[in-house]
């Protein structure tokens, strides 16, 4: 993600585990990625209950100031087993299998294209988001891979949304977010 090697004073050293210190150092160095990718300020979701779909092990949405963030990822138990710390309200489930809570906002950064059923996932996101809420996503368009099985484009994404009006905020080629050669150029 273009994060530079940390200087000595930037390294986290408050945990007993060298691995956990390294993970937290990386998280701290990359903490504003979601603000950049979702085009929001750190206080944008202040006072709101937010669901992050496909949160991964890092929980970068925890840096949204004043938000109550719930982290959804089917691999949470594996992340914890590997040494990542549990953050906030962590839900170990697929989005397609959820529907029991309501949120002021539903967000996803480079994750919604990893789901098994894209249209079902978007449908559940819409059902879980309050009518006056907001769904904000960073969606990658690329050739299919094992972990990213969907070929998406503007038309497919727009058609998946039934209740919320999809508006494209920005378009960035992959080299903006990934070092060259680490992800398909078609992203």
C-alpha cells in the first residue's frame, strides 16, 4: 500500500509480542487509508453506528473519530489465531448471512468483491442500513481471481443497488493504491 518502513520513533513497542508490535506499527502508519479511499474526514461518521463489511484483521475504521464501529469478516477467528488483536464489536460471519442489526452507515474498502454472492451482499447491506443512512464503498474492478471472484463494472454495481442510489465518487487506477506489479493492472 505504499507504506514506508517506519523510523525507530514510529515503531510500537507496548506489547509483549514482536509480531503484535509490528502489526500495530503498520496499522498506525496506514491509519488514514479508509479516509482517503472513502473520501471522508476522520469525523465524518461521528455519532453514528457503522458496519464495516470485510474489515480484515486491521480494523482501520477504528480511526473514525466518535463512531461506533462494528467489524464484520468471516475470517476473524483466523486473524486472532494468527496474532491480530480483536478490535471493538467483531462479528465473524459472511455479509450474506447477516441481517439482524441496523446501522447508520455501511462501509467496505476493497472487500465487497471478495464475497461469494455480490448481489446478495449488496442486498443485505441495503437491508442493514437505515433508510436515511449511507453506504460508502471502495470497490475494485478487476479480472477474477480465487479470492476476488467477481468481474464488476459500473453497470453491474449500479444494478445491484435496489434501495440506495449508487453514485460514483472517484475512479483511480490500481497504481495509486498498490505498488506496481503487486496487483492486476486491470484493477
